[in-house]
């Protein structure tokens, strides 16, 4: 069962009526409700399309955080064959907020890294809601350095509200770990493709998204701070999160216009949470095309392209 967001309430009402009609028909074979169901489904789809064509930035933040959106492990499971997960940073511990390992994408050997939020209470606690500690970023560095050594492209799936803000993370050098991961991204001599699949939160996201190409799902968000955090700082009122979401320009459409991201991946009607298979298929198509465009490019060309891309941000605003 799909979980409806507050702005989807009219669609929820219609789909509830459709479910009631179908249940009624199952209880009485003589009742024909095909025409009524078809009309209601058409009305629900049109209403859903109208709603999603007019989403506010805050609405998009709600969609990006939807608990039923496909997460990093869903993409890895569907897109990466012969996947071998690797654990630990070889310095302190394993951080399950960051997942990654070796595998094949369309038959091509790759290294894949992702931030995993989890899909139920148990897995969310296990993965710390996708909020990585320093050892998570050091694991990402370890995987990227391995990719560089063996000439393997890197694919990263970005989905985090931000790095873990706890005291223990600060004690173990959170800022330094994020900085070193970002620096490692910039120094790679292999293609690095990042896909923002849900939330791209602050340095916690950029640490694995300083890529040659940054793709972003249509209803994902990407920002230096959460709308709630910005509202608390700017207006000392977290309730002004809607104003902050608009001011921050967090949507894929705004970020594409500013040149922060390179391409928007279209989502199914109603968001990736409604048809995860379709969202993952669209992501596969985009990744295939982008990775193919880097075939034959040398290490220095890739480094220069990546460096110039990020040095150029904001120059033409």
C-alpha cells in the first residue's frame, strides 16, 4: 500500500473509493463496476498529474524523503550484477550508512558507493538513517582509491539528510573525513558518476558527489542545509521550512538551471515511490549513456574536466 503525503489527500480519497468498489465487486460477482472504476482511475491519474506538475519546493522535499522511495541498495540490487559488498575503513570500524563494493553495470566492472537510509525501523537503525560517520567516508575513500588503482568507473548513489552530527563523529574527525572524501573524488583518474536519488544533504552528500557528471531524479533535492535547519538559523523558526525550501533552490529544476547538476532523470507519475521499477529503469538508461560518453578518456582529461566543472560553479549566475 502506498503511503500518501498530505498534499496527495484528494488522490488518496479517490483511490480509496476505487478500492472499495473493487472489494464490493469481489463480494458480489453480479455487480459490474468496470466502468465506474475506469472513470475513477482516469480522474485519479489526472488529479495526480495536476498535483505533481505544481509541486512546491517543500512538496518536493516531502517526496524526496518518502519512506517508500527506492534507496541505494534497491538501485544496487537492480543495476549491479555480481555485486560483492566490501566493509570497513581499515582504520576504525564498519559504517553501514555507507554501502559499497565491486560489481558489473551492463557487464562493465565498476565500483559502486551509496548512502543507505533503510526501509523499515530495523534497517533504518542499522544504517543510521543514511547519516554517515567518519568511518563511512573513509570507507568511501578506500573504495574510490581501489577503483582508481584498477581503472574501474565509480557510480555513487546519494541519499542522506547529512553527515551524522553526534559528538563521537566530531571526536573522530568528521569534517576532515568529509574533506578527504571530496578531495579523493576530485583526484580520481577514472569516471565518477553521482546520482542524487532522494536527499542530497550538505557535505554529507558532496563527499561522494564531486563527480564528472551529477544526475538527479526529478523529485529529489540537493542543498547545503535542510529547509528546517535553514529556517532555524535564518528566522529562528523551524516552522518556516516552506519558505526556506523555496529560498534555498533545492529542486532538480533549479539546480539544473544553475549548472549545479548536469541532468534530470524523469520519475514516474506520482514519484519513484509509486513505480520503483520504472524509476530504476530510467536511471539505468541515463547511467548507461553517461558512462559510455567517458569511454577512452585518459586520467588527466577526467581530472581536468571534473576540476573545471566545480571551479566554474556560480561564474555565470
